[in-house]
C-alpha cells in the first residue's frame, strides 16, 4: 500500500469535495493535500533505511528480510497510531497558518500557530520515546519535519482556508493506517495503549502467493479509483489515456516459471520485477500534447500495464496449479 495510500486519500477527499459542490480547482487541490499528507506516516522508513545501512557489514546482511528485521523496530509503531496522525492533521493546518501569518507580518499570530503546531506533533514524540527510546524520538522528529513541510508548502502554493487544509490533511493521515491492515502485522492503531482492533493482518487466500496477488489487486484498485476520481473532476477521459502498448504487460505471465514463487515474506520477487513494467508508459511523455495530458497518459498506461501483468501472472499461476 505504499502507493495506494496516496491514491486512496486523493479519491476520498477529492470525491467528497466534488459531491459537496466545490469548484474543480479547489477539489483537485484538496485531493492533492490529502495525498501529500498520506505520505507522512511512512517517513519512518527513512529511519529504517539509515539504520539498516549502518548495520550492513555487521550482523545485518543484504536481504529484504534483513531490512524489515531492522526497520520493523520502528516502522508503523510511532507514526501510525490514531493518537499521532489525528493531531498531526492539526499540525499541517497550523504550520501553514504560522507561515502565512509570519509572511503577512502578523508575528504574534504566527508564534501562536507555531505553538499549536508543536502541540500537534508532541504525541509522536511521546509515543516514539515510549516504544523505541532515542530511535523512536528520531522517527518522531522526521515525522514532525514532514508535517511542517507539507503544511508550509500547501499554504505557500494554495489559498485553501485553514479548515480546508485541516480536513484534507485529516483525510490523508487518518486513512493511512487502515490500509496497512493488509500488510504484515496491522499497525498499533490505539498506541500507546495495548488495545488492538485486529491481532493479525487480513488474509484473502490460504495460498500465500494468491494472497499476495489479492493484496496487489487491492492496491491497483485504489490507484484506479484515484485516477477515476481525478479524470472525472478534471474533465478528462480515463479510457483514452491508456496507450495500446500496455498490452505488453501480458508477457509477465512468464514470471511464473522464471522466478521463485512470491509470498508476503518474499514479496520482492513480485514487487521488484513487476513494478519496472510501468515504465512502458514513459514514451507518452514525448507526445505532442499538453504537459498534463502527457503525464496522465504515461501514468495511466503504466498502471494499465501493471494491471495486465498481475492478471496474466494470476491466470498462469492458477492454470499451472500453483
């Protein structure tokens, strides 16, 4: 769900804004803010990467299992609890308010808004210190910097009101943790308490490869929903944005016999080999159309290629008897 989070947040917020009758430009900006906010909880992976690199050459070895073994000490534990992401949405709005007030010369209001921002990210530091000590505090610091950066960028690039910024950021941040119930162990939504909504991830199929493929289709579906909402609001055609060359994705069926069987434990066999197929969409960037249409066609063609590749692999795997 590393990509699905952003598309889901965009679809939810932009879709609701469109239903509420907001104008096209505002609707797209609200969706974009939600998508940006949805990235923030996964900033903890940056700390995981740094920690893993530091341990290479020692006890850690180059492998996906090795990376997750190191990063899972903090991944999702600090930045995913509802007690962290909820206040952080206030932080995004307040950080933007502080920037606007300061640039407008209203330093008193700017200081006040900055204080609200600090209070809004404080839960991340409390949870971080509680679950991982100094390392958790560092994760919280990276998260807080991200909250402020998104808040300031949104205030600088848009004229969205504080309430709009808050609502959009809340949509992105609060939707993020729920997508992770499909991946590994569900995040501790109610930390710092021990209460849990789900003790284990949702499983779609007993066969581990079919289960991974099901999760892949869930993510692809969220991407398609996000694209559908965007094209509807922007007045563009989703169907016409797909280039015929997306059909090359069917060739990925050969991976059934060429590669080891992917599972949640060895998901990289699927992820690292199927994702590059999205590059099929890149030639669209050279088309003689508007920049927006070129980017949309490249993205939609890439996603269509991935979808066909996953479907072809599923069909070949099923016909081959697993």
